[in-house]
């Protein structure tokens, strides 16, 4: 895989071995995501930092336990190592091994040695061994494995400089060509037992632990509770409740600041030229539209921060193993947990994450129910509607958690129903190596959460700008010279369109304005809030906060006969509608690509939207 300009360094290792952390230290986290030709597996390519000498092209290969692939990720790693890729070949190799899982992960080293590849071993998690009163004889270990072993501190970057020096010493010209590139012979069970006995001997000669160990390791004590069939679920529910409640109370001050700032900015703009169409567009179109969306960014950031914090601590992997058995009851297994959890941030990357599910039926089912996960784009809608129903942040947070859990339960019911009549595929298994509990690196978690939040804003921003322009035009013309705001709105194109679809909205207990909001959210659900702000002409009123002004406008909204539009029934029905409806164009497109079927994508669109509509009608009538 030799580049015309830089030698290529591949990092190979099992999942959760610290390989990606090492890759980030070598490249400074600057990379691009690449899709392997003919496969649905991504990996990362970057360039080494200047502090490590002349640049190298660095590949973070998908995690693999051996060169005998049992998953799409392992197949791609084998292909990268053993065959030509993009008319090039690997020049340098680092094998990343978790020192706490040494015996189990030695098979990868043994198989690479059989190919006569020269490589350097990066030994991670050495701090965990030290915390268990253990010592590693690095010199002895290097002698036993036949390769230079360098201990790495993944959290602080210790040992990376020495590792890169050793890599360059493999060959002075950096072009290390393997003597063998064919797949090594498969091992029999006897081969594996023989090798495992050898690795255990190496481990016993190279690792030393204190004789006194009076207490059960803390990690095992935690796992007894966190992985308990009953207590584990209660703890999981408590953690999720705490996360979703914090989305409200922790974000409240930041939301107020943004609200006040956007309201003040709108007033400043409108006062520059009160009669100007352009200032009206900027204040009531752009600022009101963006303001109604940006006010919820703190909540989205907190959601990402909480999920990343749980992942960095090692808890998310345990949550995946905890839910493996319940997921098996609905035709899935623990491999679906990560995509389903990622779906609570955004369905687009979550659908791409299903590529790691080797079983076709389970992957299809996961793709089918992912739109039912409560993605972050729904969060602004729920935040507005729940604040309408509850004044207490704690109650609103509790009901938000219920909505999230409800979406998951409903998705499970759909999956269970579909899996009953789907043709059974080959049986699958769920194998997961639990990472060690770690104290989360707050700076890394913060940076990753910030990047995901920025990505969400930049993805939604252009859509919101275009729709803000469209909605402003529809709500301003043709009666833009009408001085009375209410008269201008009721005579607008939006009113004409909304009144056309109002008969469809009335069974849900809604009027044409809410109908316009629902239609606009087809492009992106989060646009609903900004659209409602525009159709209710929120944005240029004194210095009230935008969200407060919108809520007040909704509370005072009535039908022609004077009955209120937004009641407990209609709001609850609207929440149910957004729980189930598929309104995201990006999700529709990625569903078609991942399932390789327009029938699948259109089927999702029609089925979920019809189901959402009729359930919303039922809820409205039940609560009214």
C-alpha cells in the first residue's frame, strides 16, 4: 500500500485495545474516513505529525482478533494487510496489544509472525496492570515475542515517541515488504490449545503480580452490579434518567442566554429600518428561524457529552452486553445496541454503523427500526412541547426519558412483529470484549462532543436557512404591505396552503399553522420550532425570549370558535406523531443506500407516517 510520496504505516489490533487512541496521538486526530472498495466498512487514514520525523501515511485498520475473519471488519483488515489496496501495499506495521488481555490477543502476533512480517508491538493498558500491583518485564517480553515491545500510555501519550523511532528502525528506507502475502493456514482446535499454552508460559515469565490480593478487584465488584440481570437494568434506567433530566436543567441557563441574545439581535436589526423588507427578512426570517433552532444547541451538546462520557468510562460496552438478551427476544442481538444508541444522536451515522452487523436479517431489522429512535433533531420539538405541558424541569426531564424509552419499546414491538414472519437467516452470536473502567478524559470528551454538535449545526444550518427564507416568503406575501401582523399572516400564501391541509390536521386537534410546521419538518425535524416561530410572527417583539414568546403565542392560539388549539390532547398527540413519523430526508436517503432498496426506504416513509398520523388522532381524542 505504498504511497508515491509517503511510506504507509498500518495499526493493527483487536477492538478496544487502544489502537484508535494511539492513532490519534500519531496523527493529531486529523484524518479522513475511507470506505473499503466492495465493502461497507470504514477506516481512518491520516498523516503522522512532524514531531515524529518525515511524514508517514497512517491507517487505523478495523479491529480484528486474528487473520481468520469472522466479521466484515476483520475481512477488511485482512484484505488491507494481505492484498493490494489502491495499487499499493503496507510498508510499516504496529501491532497494538492490550496488556490486560495479553494471552487472548497473542494469536494476532503469532499469525503475523507466520507471514514473516517485521513489526513493533505497542503494549497498552500498562497503567491498569500497575494498578493491580503488577509489573511487566518489557525486555523479556520482547525476547519472547520476537519483536520490539514498547509500553504506551494512551491517556498521556507516553512512549509514542519511542515507538515511532522503533518503527523507523525496522528498515532504513521504510519499505518493508512481507515475504508472504497469502492467508495463513487455519488453526485447528489442537493448534489453538498448543499456542495458548505457549502464550500462557510467555505471560507467566514476563508478568509478575503481588502475592497479596486480599480484595476482589474493583472492576469485578462493579460488574457484579452493573451486569446483574435485574439490578443492572435499574442502574441503566437511572443513568439514562439522569442524562435526560440534565438535558433540561443543566442547559437552561445557556438556553436563556441564547434566547435573550437572539431576541435582542432581532430588535436591533428591525430598529435599523422598521419599514424595510430586508430588515424584516433578517429579523423575522433569518434571526427568528436560526434563533428558534440555536436555543436548543446546549441540550444537544449535553446529550452528546453524556453519551461520550459513558463510552469513555467503559460503561456503554457493558450496557450493550446487558441488553443482548432482551434484544434477542425481538430478533436482534447486542451488536444492534450501538447503532440503536447512536440513533439517539442521529439516524444517519447510526444506519451506517449497522455495517458492523454481519447477520443480514439483524442488520435489516436494525435499519428498519432506527427511525424510531429519538434522535437529537427531535429534541427541540420535545423541549418546546414538554415545556408547554410542564413548568417543572424535573417533570419535563422525566417525561423526556419516558419518550426515549417509549420510542425504544415501540421499536422493539415493531422488530418483534417483523422478525416473526421474516425468513430465518443463519444463527448469529454476540462476542464483545469489555473495556476496562476508565476515568473519562474530560478534554477529549468535550472536544468530541463539540465536534459532533458543530457537525449537527452545520448539517442543519443550510436547511434551516433555505426553509426560513421559504417560510418567510410564504408568511409575508402577497400582503407584505399590510401593517397589521395578524392580517398579513392570515392573507399569506402560507395561510392559503395551510387552510388547504387544515382538514387533515383537525383530527389531530391542530390548525393550519401547525400543519405548516409539520410539512416544513420533512426536511429536518428541528425546523418545526423555527417554522412555528415564523408563522406566529415571533422575533421582533420587545425583548421577550423567543421560546417564551412562542409558547405564549401557542397558549393563546384558538380556532375560529374560540376553543384553544394546543391542549393536552393535541400536544400529546403531536409528541406521539414526532415519536413515530419519518420526516428526515437525509435518513430516507441513507436508508435507501444501506438497504440498497428504494422499496425499503419508501416503505418506511409511508408506514411510519401513516401510523404516526392515526396514533396522534387516537391520543388527541383519548385525552380530549
